[in-house]
């Protein structure tokens, strides 16, 4: 089973490197990572000892019952290992612990691998957002109720 830990400012360089294969418009700058680390968010990472293998950003709003999965990234070398599924489950557990009843996210309409992952976890498409991304691609808005017990309580 994967071990996830909260990201720290010391991880910013590794977080930036983890996203290096992304299109430029989808990458977070070091400044954005610093802002996210100091905001009302949870940033989880896993590492192989040499480099980060995954990262996820969850955003929370005060008094809101909906968490937003802002980003989830798995290193190319770790894809297909079940890490993304474990990371998503961990994000859901943290959101439940913070009192959230739902998790929402946006995903590129052409990202079939991610869409399948989310659907396997019980996410359903709520809407399509036209030209959502800077390059003009549409996004699917997905949501999942976070009812039931967290993995620790089962």
C-alpha cells in the first residue's frame, strides 16, 4: 500500500518536476505551489526515495461541504500500479474527515484514462464546460457523494 504524506515547501521543486511532462498551460509554477501550500487546501505526495511519484491537491472552502479535487498527478514510471486509485481514495478520506459530503473535479474531456479512474470510484458527470482550459479544450465536471465510512473506519 502506498504511503502518502502532506507536502511541504521543501517539495516545491519536486512538485514542479513531477508536472514537467504536462502541457505548459497545465503546469503549476513554484509560486502557485507556494500559494496552494499556504491556502485552505490539502496537498498529498508519495515518493520513491529519489523523486515524487504522485501528488494531489484538494481545495476546501470555509463552511462548504464540497471538496474540490484540483489536481492529481502520478509519475509516468508509476502509472498502472494502482497509485492513482489509492491517492484518490486518500483524498476522499481526508475530505470526509474535514466534514465534506461531496467531492467535485474537472477533467479534460479527452483524458479517457482519468475519466475511467473517476468513474470506477463512483464519480458521475454533472456538466460539460465548453472551452474550460486555456487551450480551448472542454472539461467534464464530475462529482461523487462522500457518504459512508472512510477506509480507516471500515
